C-alpha cells in the first residue's frame, strides 16, 4: 500500500503515521524528519535546508524531490506512507512520474482537516524525542514522566520552528503552496478527508476504518 498523508502543520500527521505504520508495516517517510536528521548530522543538505525551515518556508523542490526519490527506493514491498511530501504540485507531479516509471502509483491520499487556530496551540505545546522521534504534547499527550520519552527516557525537546511567529509562516505557506494538492489528488486519485480536530484515538479509528476497507480486512 502506498499512501500520502496531507494536512496543515500540527494537524497530527506524525502522530497518526506512527499508528498506521505499526498496524500496516509500512515505511514511514517523513520529509521533515529526514531534513532534521540531515541538519543534526551537519550534512550539506541539512545546511541548505536550515534557513528555509527556520523561517517556515519550503525547502526548494529540486532538493526535496531528489531526497525523497532516494528514500522511496528503499521502501519494503508492504509499501510506504509519505508524511510532509509532496508539498507542492511540482513535487506531486515528480512523485507520480517516479512511481509511474516503476509501474506503481499512490493508492490513497489521507487528508487531515483542521482549523488554523487549533494547530497553533498544538504546536507550541509539542515536545519530541530527539532519539526515537516520539511526539508528545504538554497537555494533550503527556509523557509518563515529565519531560522524558516513554520509550527510551531521553529528555524531550521543543522544535525550533514551533515558535508562534514561525508557526504563522508555516500555516501561510501551507495554505498557499500545499493546500492546492488536495484538488490535484482529487483529480488524479482518491482523497479521503478526516476531521483532525478530535481525540487522536478517534482520528486513528476513522483512518483504520477507511484503510480496512481499502485492503479488504
Ligand atoms: P514537517 O516536519 O513536515 O512539519 P509540518 O508539516 O509543519 O508538520 P508537523 O510535523 O509540524 O505536524 P504534524 O502534522 O506531523 O503534527 P504532529 O503529529 O507532530 O516540516 C518542517 C519543515 O521542513 C517545513 O516547514 C519545511 O521547511 C521543510 N519541509 C518538510 N517537507 C518539505 C517538503 N516536502 N518540501 C519543502 N520543504 C519541506 O502533532 C502536533 C502536536 O499536536 C503534537 O504535540 C501532538 O501530540 C499533538 N496532537 C496530534 N494529534 C492531536 C489530536 N488529535 N488532538 C490533540 N493533540 C494532537
């Protein structure tokens, strides 16, 4: 199964991807996580991406397309879920061409719908584990021990692009450059909309119901 997960910053893409990959054994390919790893490792790619990420702008298409094409090649036969990619119509068209060349295609696009006002609060309260990538929230999804990852005990950190000013830019970038993708995929494939302003468990249940129908379980 090859899936794309769309949604504004803070819609819960990373949170729901963890559920989906655990259940369906897909490879989770988050362009944001890959970029953050490159930054932490101090690679040329990471250095190139830094200024864009820090301001809430998109990293140039050519950089991202090459990076994600490499990552997709390593996906297992069970498939993958793309989180944060594609983010422009140009990226989506490049993805379609790359899959087409191998006789593959995107099976479904899951679109998490949420209001800007809700995500602003979510992102300023987000904390994540720099070691395993687990995501928490200071109110909605607390770790068992304050400030420490449940899985490996690492001290949780706040993302540098989760400040209110950068979040506002990221939302503006999303509406201008990424939201048109919903229309793109409605013309090219199957889009499933989900109300993401609900308890994470309820969002998960709706997604599983849809995926269950798709895979026939
Ligand atoms: P990226 O890392 O992809 O960030 P994003 O899309 O802005 O998404 P987030 O990771 O912020 O949010 P999410 O939807 O995953 O929410 P989460 O589950 O964490 O991109 C970062 C940057 O990299 C971009 O700005 C850009 O510069 C660059 N980039 C990346 N991909 C690119 C591309 N393709 N092209 C160009 N540039 C690219 O949840 C958020 C919080 O809410 C958490 O604390 C969570 O616990 C909580 N939460 C989740 N669900 C719920 C719920 N249902 N109810 C209450 N709280 C919830």
